[in-house]
C-alpha cells in the first residue's frame, strides 16, 4: 500500500496545536507524568519550563525542540509566560522517526525558521479545512520528520555517557508505562529490576526530582482523571481498569492525589 493510499484508510491525522490545546482540561494534562498514543514534536517559542522524559529531568527554554515517541513517559511543566507548538504524529505514518526521545537546543536561525514555517503551514491548512487536508497534513509531518532527523545528525555528539542510575530510572519508567494499571507498587517494580527499593527511590529522586512512588502515582492519577472526563465512564469502571480493589478506595485515593503526587500510594490491591 502506498503512502498516499494509506491516508484514506486511517482516521487520525497529523495535527499541529498549541501547548494549551494539547492540555484542554488543564495544565495537569501535561505536567503530570503520562504517555500518549501519538508521537509528539514540541517546539517552544517563548518562556521556560522543565521537562521530564523517561525519568530524566531538564530545563527547557526558547528554541528548544522536544521529540517524544509514542508510549514514552513524560511531563512538561511550562512557565506562565511560556508558549509553544506541538505536532501530533500518528504512529501509522511511515516517516522514519527516531525510536528514542530527543531534546535539541537550536541556535541556528535558519533551522528555527524552518520548523516554525512548517508548523505554521500546518495550522493554516487546518484552519482552511480544504479537500485532501489529511494528505497535506501528512506531507507537512513528513517535512517535520526530515527537519528533526537532520537536526539530530547536525548536533554535536555528546561526550558524556549515560550513567547506571539514569539507565535504571529509564527502565523503571518503561515498566510503569506498561504496568501502571496492574495494581503493582514501586517495590514490585524494584523486585523486577533486581534492585533494593531504597536504591530505586534514591535514583528516581536524583534524576526525576520525584520518588518512585510519586512517578507511579502521577501516571495513575493522570489516567484516572482522563478516564473520568470521558462521557459514560464512571468511578467503578475506572477503578476496575486501574487495578483498585474497590470504588470507595479509588475515590479516596484520587481525592488525596488529584492535585499532585506529593504522598506515596498505598497498596491498591489491598484497598487500604
């Protein structure tokens, strides 16, 4: 099947939105750790913030590009004056995108103008809603993919190697993505990793600015709030899907953690 032919067989198209549109229900949709079904290319054009990708926390400022592959645990905390654009790319588009996250700090004016132009062209296309819009959006996404991969190749190679602590945190975050609905505790994940819970907690705090408990809690809370925002899905359904033993405990848990993840989660399987 050709690239263009495949466009007619898919429902979700690439789209460009502002960061506020990426979190229509509130800043928590970006600031709590979560993963998304689409690839994301975030282009920050004003202000500063912090991003945590697979447990590694770093600062973000103007003319920073973030590529977050689908299914990657991340959170983006942007300041009050911050502004940026986000390109959502469905995984079915065959664009040769990287399989790992990237954070690019761009100083080249031409590179900055190129990605800004691509994203603004996508916004104009969306506003017109003309025939063949999905194909036009896919073509713009392909240009953004070329731009991203080109900038990655042009970036100087990093001399610093990833530490064992960073590798451990990344491994833990990947397990959280696949297992947060199971009712497991951080200690269960630590056992899977073959490390003491105290060690996992320490490296998570060092790398992510969050304990292992807080990382897991944020992912659960984000999913719970997203579920409860869907029409026809009540607390009982959400509790069952997230591995809680009872609806009452789920509601108490969410009330306690709904505004953040400052305390450790109790054992969900026990409901106490």
